[in-house]
C-alpha cells in the first residue's frame, strides 16, 4: 500500500506585512487606558498589532509588552501578525508577548507554584466526570435528588454537570459556596453539584497530577495577589469573549500598566453560553475611547433560496469550484460556515465528492471517531483483549486491511471452501478443528495468541485457493499484529507499541504521497495524518504522566473521550483547502469568499435552553447581577440576540464575496423554513432605519434569489462545474425524449469530443445498458422450491432476484425471527428439552433485536408468548397423528403429473424443499402437511389456493417416503395420500394460534396446478425474465429496478 512520492519543492513566502501609520493618539501617544471598539472588519486587531510593532520599532523592550487574546488560536494569529510587521528588526524577549488568557493564567500560577501543573483538556475532564457518574449510578446515586437519579448515567447529564461546574468555576465558586447557595435558595441540584465538585477535585488530586481545567487555572491564579510582572503595555483583543474571572485577572494586571487597551465589539458577543460577558469591555473605567465605525470588508453579497437540500448542497459545491477555477481564488481563501458541528460532516462529504479539498480544524476532532485512529486502537486492544467480530471486520475493510466489502466476502468464501475440503477429506475429525465459521478462521489467521500449528496447517491448505489480493490482506493485518506482539513482549511503552503498529501498516508513505498531491484526496490524507499525529501526542503525554501504564489503559482513555480532544495543531502552513467550520470558530478570521449555508428556522436561530436541569442561567444571573433565582425571567430575547450576533459574525467574514443559502420546502416530508434572519436582511436593505445598535445584522447590500426549475433550466440552478456533472447533463440531454433534435445532436457531438479526450463516462461503451444483454444463455435452474413457485406465479422477476437483493434491516430481523421459530419447532419435534430450546432461541432473538432499550422487554415477552403457543399447539397436534419428521426434505420429479402436451420439452420437473412438519394420520396411510408462518395470516380463501401447500401436496402425490425424506416415486401404483395441509401462525395477535387449512386436492386439481410449472421453470431459466404487476408489489424489494414501476423504468430505460 505505497504510492510514489511527488517531488517536494520548498519555496519562501513573502510574509512581511507593511506597518500602517494610524492617525490616532492610541497609536501615536500610547499612554493611559483606552477602550477600542469597532465593527467587524474595521481593523481593531490590526490597530493593536500595528501599535505593538510601532512600539517595538521605537525601541520598547518586548518584555514590557503583553497582548492578551481570548483563545490560543487568536493568540497565534496576533503573534504571527506582529512578527510579520517587525521582520528585520533585531530584538529579543524572555517570553512570548502574546498569550491567551489561559496561557497567561498558567504562566502566573506556575511562577508562584512549585508543583508541576498540567492543563486538562475538555475531553479528559468529560471522561472523568462520566466515570464518576457511572460509579454514582452503580451505587444508587444517593447524593443526587430522587427525581434525577435514573438519569445520572446519561450522557446529557454528564454534559450538564460539566457545563454547570465550568460556569461556577469561572465565577470563583468553591464546592462549599455551591452547597451554601443550594441550601439558601432551596436548590437541591446546586447542593449536589457542590458535593460532586468536591469529589471531582479529590479524584483529580489522587491521580498524582496537578491537573486543572482552563476555568480552574484563572481561579487558581487569583488565589494569590498578582504582583507586578513588568508589563507596562497591556493590550486585550476581543474582550467581549472574557468571563468575569478572566476580567478580574486582567484588571489586576492593568493596575501596573502605563498603557492599556481593552478592544472588542459587544455585537460579536457569541460565547455567552460559555460564561463570556461584554461587561468588562463596556464598563471598565478608561481614560480614552476610540470607535472604528467603517468596515474594510465590502463583499458582493447574495442570498440563494432552494427547493431542496440536495440542490443547496450542489450549489455550495458549485460556488466553491467556480470561485477557484474561474476567479482563481485559492482554496484556502474560501470558507463554508455552518451553525453547528453536526452540519460539518454533511458539507464535507458533498465538497469531497465534488473534488474540493477541505480542511476541518484538527483540534476540534473527536480522536476516537477518526477511522484510522479507531483502527489503530482496535489493533492495540487486540494485543491484550478479545475484540468483537464487527471490530475484526472493521480491521479487514479499514485502512489497515485495505479490503473492500466485496474482497472480504470473497476472502470468507475462500475460507469456507478450504474448510469444506478439509471436512470432506476427514469427516471423522474433531469438530473443534473443522467446520468453523469464516470469521473464526480469520481470528485464527491474523490475531495474536492463536494456535500456531492450526494456523500453519490452514494456510498450507489455503495456498492454492486464496488469490494474491486475499493473501495480501491477510499478510498486511498479520504483519501489524506481529509487530505489536513483539513490542508488547519486549515490555515497550505505550508510545513504542503504537509506533510499531503504525509503522507496520505501511500507511505513512502512502498518506504522505496522497497529501503532497493535494486536492480532495490530499485533504483526506491530511486529516488522517493529523489524526495519527494527535494520537501520538496523546500517547506521549500519557507516558509522561504514567510511565508504567499498560496499552489497554491508554486505549480505554482515548475511547472514553467523546468530546473534541483539543490536540496540538502542528501545521506550519495553512493547508490549501476550503475551510469548513462553525460560526463560533470564525471569530477573528476572514476569507475572500464565504458561504454561510443551512440558514434555516429552528437551526439558526437555535433557541433551545441550555443548563435547565441545573438551573445554570439562574446561577449565572445570581452571581453576575444579583438576581434572585426564584424570580421568573424570560431569556428568549437574550438568546435570540446571541443568535443574531452569531449570524452577524458569520456574515462579516468575507472580504470579496458572501453567499448565504437556505432551503424553503414547506411541503416536504421534513418541513424546512428559511430563517427569520434572512428576512431581516432583506428588510434592512429596504428600510435602513429598521437597523438598531442592539441588533446588528449586516453592513452590506444583499440580493436575494429564489432558485426554481424553469423551462430553460430543469435543474433550477446552475449545474455543478465539474467534469462528471457535465457528462451527466450531456448524457441526460441525449436520451431526453423532450429534447429537440438539435439539442440531442449537440449533446452527442460534445460527448464525442470528451470521449476523444479520454474523459471517464463520456464514451457509450462505459454506459450501463449500452452494450446490450451481457449473456443470452439460459441460466441453470435445476429445481423449483415451493416458496419460489408461490412467488414465481405472482412475478417471475421477484422469484429470480429476491434472493440476491438485500432486504432492509427490519425485514431481515423478521426473517431471522421466522428461522428461530422453525428451529424451535424442529427442536421440539426431535425431542429436545422444551426449556432448553426456549432459552436458546430467546437468547438468540434478544441478540438480533434492534429495538430501543425501553421496548426490548415487551418485544421479548411477545416472542416468548409465541413460543408458548407453538409448544401448546405441537403438544395438542400429537393426538391422532404420528410424527414423520420435521424439516423433511422433499426432492420429487412431478413431471409425470403434467400432460405430455404441456411439458414444453422438459425431461424433468423437480420440486425441492423442506416441509416444516409432516404427520401421518394414525391407523391410516394419509399424511398432514404443516407449514409454520410468522407473518400476517392469510384468509381462508387464500389458504385454499396457497401455491406453497399445493406444491407439497403435488410432491407427496408423486413421491414416496424413504428414510424420513420425500423422494420421487418409483412405484407405478401411485404416491402418498393427503389428509390435509395447514398454515400455522403462532405469531397471530389472538390468544389462539391461527390455522388455515387447505383441503386435500384431487388428481385433476393437482394436474391443473402442475400444468403451470413447466412454463415457470422455463421463465426462471431464461435470460429474459417477466415482471408482473400483482398485489404483493407494495412490499417487494425490487420495485426500484422493476420495469412495471415508474422508479424501475428510470433505471432500465
């Protein structure tokens, strides 16, 4: 799995940014405390960077300057901007000038604390909280109020308590303070949260690591008086994102500063849900105030409304491609912005399918959800623990094995073939060595800790059957486990074991080559490499903290983290790919072209309340504004204003082009309505006076277009600018009966040009159906099964193809339920203990269920009642009958029952199947046929004409019983007499089992039925199969390719 690595050429980038001279006293005479406010794109951050660069060029020591950002990403951008402005300037500093607020707190705490500190990530903190809550749930959760104890182990509860504790910590509340507030205001959840907070702190302390969350760092820094650190210039960017504790810390530092700037924009307050407040920006006492009111971003802006989500996705991909291909905008200067992280995956898939390279922030990924990481974790866990069959299949088809599902099925089929040969060669051998399942053989061949002798013997037998591709898959997986086993036996560290596993995959060079090639495939390779780097960063940190830890504990540690891991971003350059991010993540960024997509009512604004279980907002209002928590307050207006601010931020990131898209589908199955914010944009364009300072929505003119199909454009929107889309449109025009002759000729001419250029899909030889029928020879159909006769008389197409069509999961479970019922009936007929048989089939059925947990017990109760009714019927049916057998094999030539004129040249007409139960009437030579069904009972009239029962009657009339099998009759005197045939429905809703009888058919009736079978057999053998409209079409899985249905006509025409 290697690819040639392209030639790499390093080039220098002109990173110098010209220093702007500002006509402002803030820039020219930096003294006193300043408040700097400005609209998005007005240059607030630029003024701060220019001011710092100007002071450095004037000779001020960098050790006297402190620039504070709200996040590490913002700090990185400010740091880079300042450096680019002073390229060529000779200066040195003891520490970095630019810090995030939490980096600053960490530095202050570390300077006054002798203990080693560690910043715990949000994902790690969440995992610890869930682990503690799981312990509470196991012990009865007595510390929590009675009404919430059953919810303690739920994911939402863990998220709620974590957010609540973060807000409390940001406001300096201790466990004791929370408990006191809970008692004072009769808030049981606050009191319990205080006790939980104490337990959490104790557990973290017992781990032997002084681990603090970001919010705890700031509180820790404020525990001691802040001393003068020598910072004479203190500049704060995006101050609206600071929480109250952070504001307190900065207030302490400003007291020592000669020059301070508090910069931000309260209209960009979008992190209130994280505890942010604009109070510090708006109310801190200052000497001077500067307002920047004009934005330098003046994009061409448009709103596009679509009838379907698919049309919207296609338009987004097309807009991105046109910006890059026609307007020569670099991929990295294009961004697609969504409201929430749940929308990122869908947008990413659509862009990748359109050939667009994409980039998602690697620090915002859930590490264990990345497929390449998940495969490495499975491999690491398999070294010491048993993995499931599903996990083993994932290794085969994932990045490590590299097989597709078809190759895996062929591999398993080869295993079964080898095993069958071994069984046939030695039928008396120990069953533990032969007759094993394919997945168990895969375990034997690749997983560690298996019997080496059996593995070697099987591989020798398989050498002549396995193809080179199948052998390569086995060798690749086995090489990974061999490397891991060797490292484990050498007592290597967690990091070293992971390295051996990764190195053995051989994926490093392959992904490197793909990454260097760029494009959509390169962006996916970048994502995989970022994930692996993040995994090794986490492993390195883990080994530092726990040098003696085992690999299993590390795997559990990573798999327990279900929040973004917040790993280090090691990129030295921005990838040349389209950025996909949430609106919250766009703060402080800008791009040439920005597409804000999915602006739907209900999604944007998202007005759902957060923290209601713990009354989080009531606590925040109590601490911040001294509002009694029992005082009813409507926060809908505040939430709506926060969402409006978020939309404002998202729509002010573009410098040249802004596109906003939404879907208006009031009549769709899932009603989609355009967001009110889009309506407000149009209103503000028409009525500028409607704008208010409290509701900033836009700083630009917007044109709105509703995309809908027209006579000239059936798509309703501009076609995706890509080669596959162009080929598809030309092919569509070529076969469109409504197209004019000239249109079809032009389509054919352009397709010919594309085919000459070797464009995939343009040449007719590559079109499905254009080559005619692949094979006109008859198919091999040796016999008719009674069930196939039943479906074939309705529709030969369904009889021929239903066995190879994947039914949906629900039908599959119902079919397996029927199999278990038949197995239970067979077991009772063979004398198996009733309780044992019932326990076995019940356990198997429970494993198959895909029901929600609340429904499983009632479903199992229904199934067990079914078994009880079936058992009672079998016991009652014994009276008057002797059991011949269960699952009785039938193999009878019924051609003698067909008149010579109707045989259509056949020399045999075999009915082959199994009778669920065959009874012989006592003191008689007649037989009763029983067929168990788990579906809806047929009517009595339908049962009389049931083709499956009539097939069995026909077989018995022309057969004889030999060794509990019904075989062709060699006695010319005649076959077996029929007493009756029955359809038995143990799953019917009534208390009694529903039974549908079919009377014994006479010779003339069976001959009339047999007359239909030769033509059916010929139809099933023919390469051209008849499709027939009938009353079973409503639940047929083949309608999407059936020519008698509209959906199928699209496929085959």
